[in-house]
C-alpha cells in the first residue's frame, strides 16, 4: 500500500513536468524554424544537431532532481520507509525513461517528416548508423534517460544533504579533476595514450559502431549512481 | 455539575462529590440514569479514566449501580444514604471551620448563634 | 496488546547530547502528556519514534519489532509536528485524500464533523492557511487516520480559545469511541492537565518524571509561609523549587506532608500540573 501510494505520487510529479516540456518543445520546435524559414530561404534550416534527445536528457535530469526533493518528507510522515521510497524512485525512473524514449522517437519521426526539419541527432546518427525508429534507439534512449534521471537524483540528494562548504568543494572537484586528468593524459607516453583511447572506444562502441556497448556503459554508470543515491537516502533525516 | 478544579482535592474525588451533590439535590432521581463516563469526559474535557475512577467510588458506596449495556443508574437508597453521610460529616466539614473563623474574628458563642438564626430566617 | 518500548535511547548531534539514556514505554489506549521546556528533547524523541531521524544508540520497538525503517511498525505510529510536510500548493481536500491513499482508511465521518465545527475551507491551499487553520488541518488528519499511537507536537499552535476547547471536545469524543494512545507535547499545560492520564517529563535530554498525573501530584506539595519559618524547616524536605516574595516563601517538595505536623503559620497546598512542571524544570 505504501509502495503504490509512493509510486503514484512520484509518477504524478514526474509526468506533469513532462507534458509541459513536450508542450513547450513542440511549440518552439515547430514555431521557431517556421519563423526563421519565413525570414530566410527555408532549405537551409536544419533542426538542432543534437536532435530532441539532448534537451530531453537535460530535462530528465531536472525531473530526477525534482523527484528526490519533492514529497520525500511527506512520504516519511505517512509511514513509508526509505527503502520503499527508493524503490518508488526506481519504478518511476523506469516508467518515465520509457515514456521519454518512446516520445523521443515519435517526436523525431514526426518532425523528420516535415521536410525542412531534421530532428535526428546527427551526432548519434554518425556514430552508430541506426535508424531513428528502431529497437536500438529505443533501448539507447531509455538507458540514456535512466542515467540522466540518476544524475539529477543524486545531485538533488547531495544538495539536500551536504553542507554548503562540502558542496562547493565537490563542485570544484568536478571541474578541476577532469582538468587535472586531462593534463596527466597529455604527458602520458604514446602507448598509454593509445590504451586510453582504446578503452573509451570499446566502452562507447565507437570502433565497431556498436550501440550496445555504450548502452551497457551507461547502464553501469547509472547503477553506480543509484547505489550512491541509496547510500545517501538510507539515513536521510526529516528535520 | 460545577467543577472548580482547585488543587486541594484530586479531580476524581471532586467528580464523585459533584455527582453525589446532584443526587442529593434530586437532580438525578432514584433509578434514573446519570450521564455516562464518555458524556462527562467530553463535556468537561476530563480524561475518562479519571471520571471512571470517581464513578467507581460511588459504585463501591452503592450510591450508583452499573446496568450492563445501559449505563450508570442511581440506586434506590442513594439519596437517603448521602443525606445521612453528609449530616454526619457536617460537623467536621463546616461547623469546626466556622467556629475557627468566628474565633479568629473574636465573635462570641452568642454572637455566632445569632448569626446562625439570622441565616435560617433569611431563607 | 501492543506497546511502544523505548530502551536506552541516545541521540547526539555532533558533540551535543540531545537525548541521554531515555527509557520509557507507551501503553495502548492512554493519553500521555510529554512535557519539557524548549530544547529539552521532546520533539527529538518523537522524531526518532516516527522514523524521521535515527537514534545514535538504543532501541525502540513495537510488538518486539523495531520502529526504525519498518513500515509494519510505522503503520501504528503517526506524528503530527509543527513543521508542515505537505506540498504548499495542495488543497486541504487533496491532502486528506493523499493521507487516505497511504493508510488505506480515513475517518471521513469524523473529518466532516470537524471540518464543519471548525469552519475549515477544504478547498483552500494549505500554504495559504493561517497558523491556526494549519494546525486544525493537521489535527483532523491525526484524528482520522487508523493509527494506534498518535503523537502530537504542539497541536494547538495558533488556535484561539474556542478552537482549543473544540479540539479537547473532539479529542475526548474520539478517544471514547475509539480508544488509542495519544502522546501530546505541549507548553499549554494548565488547559490540558485534566486530559492527561500519564506524564513524562523531560529535562536536558533525560526523563525526570514518568508517572500518572495523580500519583505525581499526590507525591508533592507546596509549603508556604513566612520566609524565616520556611528556611528553618527547609532541610527536612526534598525540595525541588523555592520562590520568595517580600517575606513569604514557597517550597515545592517531593514529600507527602501533614499540615498538622508543621509549625504554625505554614500552610500546605497541592500543586497543579503547571506549577509542578515549572518547579521541576526550573
């Protein structure tokens, strides 16, 4: 009973913003190119090079953040355990990611059939050579959004839980560690550099244009973030 | 019933006392049902356990009786017994105190008697 | 029947010890007063029991099972506290329905009566309600859920005298209809004294009194009289509070005292709960 009530709660809070997002996106995605094409020759108008998938990714992160900050206290007050709440987060993420993935494909397909708009992500297209309407893109998008929600959730949880000082250090670390790693990388011997390239190439499936590799990679990263989220939630106090 | 909630007497004794007074005055007659624990508790915002304790004192004195499923009822001899009881404690509860105060105020026995006579006539 | 057993609970925040070896129990169907000054630890204790915070050490159980992170246990426990955890843009009606969906039941009969008598507009958003109506909303939820142990932290915040009286009336009525345990933490002791059956008094994170109201008040008295006379007998008693005012002193003592045995000029008075409380926690 608590789980059902929790899941209902989470879904309502996630699907509402979703409707708003697609409402906005449809409106601006249709309207902007149309206006632009009215002002300039329309053959040159192209949709965003990243397609719908990139803004959706950002938005999914926001949904993730909202999910963990809204109504956690309410769930606890009404007798839920943090374990049930965490499970409801997982169920919600899966449902929302699936919906997002399907909507993405449908949306892109519709847009692509309006001749002067090209909404497929050219980035993904070039890397993996898959059709928009395909099982591969469905799974890939699904996992991408799962990860995005995961990132948003973890960010939201840490923001709630950590002291401001700790957050500032964490933020700085997130910025500077890649910089430091980049520097270290640049001074590595050639063989080491090749090994690193190889590694990333494999996990992102770039060599063989294999989309299943990044699917697996993203899934693993997602699971790691979820695990960290669990560690944060399990002792989250309600003050 | 009127509760003063003064601190001298425990509340449950006050409750017993007030019900007794009501029976004495004829407000609750022989065989009549008195308000339930719940009703008194709700009306005066008193914990029912306290009310029950007060009522149980009266049950033990056989002034009221419990009829299963119905409630508490005034017993046949209740009023007479209360009257007798209070007459017996009248000296302790009222007379002694009055005499003490009279003495504090330097009233003589005759002056006190005069006052008492006046009190009866004022009815 | 079930009871909540608190065993040697300790709660620290960084270096500060807010609760130190707290042990007590809450029996079914009793009304408890949980009393203590601001910061004594009452809210913290209730937060721990209702799974809002975690104890540093110790156990709290109901029916032998822990209350912490245990939904089966928490189904028997509900805390209504000063802070509002309901979404501010929710209408009152929606909050009641939400409560119902989490607990499977909601006493709509009682709720309707209370909504009517208090004059609560259930179509208003909770964020827009006054402090008083906020409290009333929370009270209705607390009284209408199918829960055996209800904890109320300052339930009458912002309620005017009439509404407070109405709350006491509804409390007594629902308690009679469906006896369950209420644990009420409040500063408004004088008004609620007659409602409590049992008192737990917390001072500086420790329980200093834990007993029936009557027993506690019967075991203490106030001695009053000329300051010099009082000073002369002070050492014979277990004094927990003294107050002097222009030549007259009052002593609160934890003894049963017979007035006849005292020197002339010293009177014995029973304390009410508020006076007892002030004396014990000063």
